[in-house]
C-alpha cells in the first residue's frame, strides 16, 4: 500500500491495472453472453459481407485472368463487367455503396445495443464509482469489452465471409474459380476485415461509454435494476 | 431535547463536520430548497442514525456527507478537509479509502463473486493481489460468509448480499461507513442481523457509522439520532434520551 505523507490529506492515487481491467471485461462479457452475442451478431454480419465482397473480387479477377471462356461467359451473364485489358477487376460502385450502408447500419446497431447495455449497468457503474473508480476506469472497461467483441465478431465474420465466397465460387465455376486466387490476398482481406471490425466496434461503443464514464455516482445509484 | 449548535467545537476528533449546508434543486423552473442550513458534527467512532420522513432532505444530506453530491452553499468536512474543494481524483481517493458505502439495494456487482466484490476496492487502492485476497477472506469470515466466497450474487440471499456489501465497505479500513437504509430491503430478522453486525464493527473497529434509515430498530444501537424534517435538523437525541421519545412514537 502507498505510504501516507500527511495523516489525512487526500491523495490522488487510485489505480486499476490493465490486466485487471481486461479480467473484469472478460468476466463481464462471459456473464452477459447473450447480450454480447446480439451486439456481436450485427458486427459478424456486416464484416462477413465486407469479407465476402473483397474475396469475391479476388475470385472474379482470378477468373478473368484465367481466360477460361466458359467461366467468363458465366460471369458476364451474371452481370459482371469484363475489365479493360490490363486492368484489374475491383468491386463495383454499387457493391461499395451497399457495403458502406451495411457498415453504417452495423455501427448504428452497435450504438443502440451498447446504450441499452449501459442503461442496464447504471447500478454497477455507480457502485464502482462509489468504490473509488475514476471516469477513465469505466471508459477503459467499455473500450476493452468492445475491442474483444470486435476481435471475436470480426474474426468469425471475416473468415466466414471469405469461406462463403470461396465455396460459392467453387460450386458455381469449378476449380478455375480458385486456381488464380492468391492465398495471401485472402489472408490480407480477412485481417483487414478484423481490423475494420474492431474499429467499428470501438466507434459504436464510444458514445455509450463516454455517457457511462461521465455519470455521477449519485445518478447511477438512483437508477433501478 | 438537545441540539448541538456549538460553534466552538473541538475539531480534532470530528470525523464529519457539516457547516451551514444549503442545497437547492431545480424542479423545472422553480428552485426547491431541500436543505436549509444544516450544522452537524459527528465524532470519530460514533454510531449515528439520520431519521426523517421521505422528502425531508435526509438522503440529500446523506449524499453530501458521502461526497456524492455537492452543497449549493456551506461546506462538508471529512477529517477536516472541505470535500467540495476536492477534484475528481481526490474525491475518488476519498471514496476508495476513507468512506465505505452500504446501500439499500446491496449493489453487489453482479458479474463478480463475493470475494471479487470485496477485493475490488483494494485493487483500486493498489493493494497487491495476494494481500487483497487474504484480507478479503478475512473480511468475509468476519461477516460469516467465508464458505461462500466463490458465490455469485444471484446465489446469495438478500441478507448475505448485504453482508458482502458490509465486508466490501470495510475493504480499505475506512474511517466512515455510510449506510443508506441498509435494512430497507431485508426482512425483520435479517435486518436485525445487519444492524448487530454494524454495531459490532463500530465497537470493535472503531469505525464511524452513519446511516440514513426508517428502521426504528436502528435507533436502539445508535449513539445519536438526528431527526431531519423539512430540510432542517429538528432535533438531535442521544441514546439515553431516546427511550422516552420512542415510547411516544410507539404510542402514536
């Protein structure tokens, strides 16, 4: 324990080691598994869509690269535009627009569920503050929880999105679909999906977490269960 | 009937001193004065109950003493420190080390076990894990819940949860324990046990106990009872004087 310099002078030292905050965050996620699942679900869906679109674009450019007549014909029947000679196929503006919307909806969904979660935890936050927790302890707890949710949700979403795209293409076009797909590209797109997921999760929790952190203990104590 | 409004107090052993505290709340556009100038001194080791009907300003006064709310005018001193002058960090420190809170609704953190609840304030205070764990077990033993240290709140009865709360309040050896209607959500006999436990603590550990309460049983163990009515101190009674007025209440 810290030595007291003056007998009764108040000091400022209140601590919450990082390991401890992670421990508390994990505990909180575990014991609120169902709520966490709902928060994470919207993230899983949006991120798997992102990952699907990205992987799909690699598959399609791979097919164009293969110069397999039948497969290319199938593609143009499905409405994909054959890229100009020498250019790589990327996502279409429409795809990007839908992707943007889905990510936006995802963030709004996260903000919504996190606001609910904060309201649910008024009592807990207030109690912690009465026990000496600082605003930033509360903020940190929420951020760690969101990061963990982001990591887990986005990993599931990223991998499943890529897997669905690969499997779907394999079924539709046969082996030519994945013959020219670079594994590194897929891994990179999954990683970028995980990163994006964490960012979205943190953006979503920011406002609710600030609200929780700024709350006065007395307000929190007044809240009902 | 005696009212201590002695201004020339011997300030040394006053753990809490409330000086001309006024508190206004805004209700829409009208200003409501909830506390109308309260003077109060509480000595170290005392067991004090604050009584009063709802709406009397009892809870507001109680929150002021706990550093949970700031007065509109006047000051609250804890250990002769004006707590309205403290910044957020110092207030957190005060809440962590000097004051232990017990609530009507127990407020045990739901996701943590009994032991984790008790050790949390020690973690905030920077106590190493092992020491915190050891002390936590000691405290749970003290409140008679040693065997249940791994139980989650939903596995404990109301009385047991309140015992955990008492143990948690004691975690950092506070000078004051603030108990807001600690028996309000408990049945008569469990409430009695909590009251006895608090009394025991005040005697053995010399902790100052301040409780806001409606519970008349609380009066039997209090050294002094402060009656609040309409934002003012109506009267302060010592225990010796109490039996008479209690008889009056019973007779009503």
